[in-house]
C-alpha cells in the first residue's frame, strides 16, 4: 500500500524535537498492524502506549493514549510508528530486544506503583548504597527535574542538602538565596530559619576549605542588618 504521509509530514506535525525523540523510539515499536488505511501499533515507554494513524480527507488522523497524545499532540510515539511504517524496523532482532526490555520496564513501573513513598525511597537508597554511578545518576536526574525559581522551594533546598555532601560548591548559591529570602521576610521565625541555613552554608564552605569566605559572608550580613536585633539574636544562638 502506498503511504499517505511522508517523513516531512511527521516532522511538521510533531515539531523538530518530538520528531527526533520519535526517531529514537523506533526500536520500541511493536505489533505494527494495518487495516485499510488504518495503522496501529504499541510503543513501549514508561508504559505501553497504543498508537493509531489513519487517513482522513483533511489529512493524517492520529491518536495515542500517552499524556501528550491525550492532549491532542502529535507525540513522539506517533512519529515512531509512522517511521516504522515508512521504513520498517532497522533491525528485527534489535527491535524485539528493545520491545521486550520496554515491556519489562512497564511491568516494573506497575510493581513500583504499588509501593508507598517511603518504601520507594528506601528501595532506591538500598540500590544506590553500593552503586556510586547510580547515586550520581539519581542526583543528576533530580537536579534536572527541579526547576529553580526566584525563591527557593522545598525540593530545591532538600536537593542542596544532599549535594552539599558531595558537591558543596553547587549548594552554596542555593543556601545564600534561601538565607537572603528569609531575612527579607522580616519576622523572627524566618530569621531563625536563616540562621539555621547559615550553619549549613558554613559547613559547605568548610568542606571546600574556604572557611574565611563563610566568615566574610556572615560578617557582611551582620553589618548589613545591624538594626535587626531579632536576627542578630538568632545568629548569636547558633554561634554565628
């Protein structure tokens, strides 16, 4: 059967980024089938996604039950199915291997979904305990997912606490932003929080053997806020 769309059509509908991701997902396409003009397939990702491509008078009709597809987007899974239909799988053996691995991952996702949050955290930490590469990978992936803003959110702050142990330099600007935001809030509770994180900041500098910079920063804060007696009291309580 003559194809009723081209690769250019797929890229136009998806956009360059989704098209490239779709091309990378070609090995995950499984069970491609056709019925008349309708093309169906399963694409294994975090879950097995069902894709349908069909011819319509107005152009290519499509559906995918992934979140982007359900929102009406021509997603990477649609691209992958379209490319396999046009070109065929690059390697049947490789495609079968990837599809089998993706089915296994989809099953694992369902199993992990049974666990509550604390059990899942414990499992991840147990796996990472002896695997240095896994620890670094998890830390890097979480950092990618945290979107830093003008104010420090709880997730960003917790991540800084973790990174302060292995990469103190990356935690320092997060701590400073949090400290200065708490001081700007101008109430005693926030002053206490600022003082607590000044201790974290000082410890991060000490791990880098840059204690003098911590001392200079703290002295600068004390001088800049010399009239904020409640803040100075909170600093004194923590020996700062």
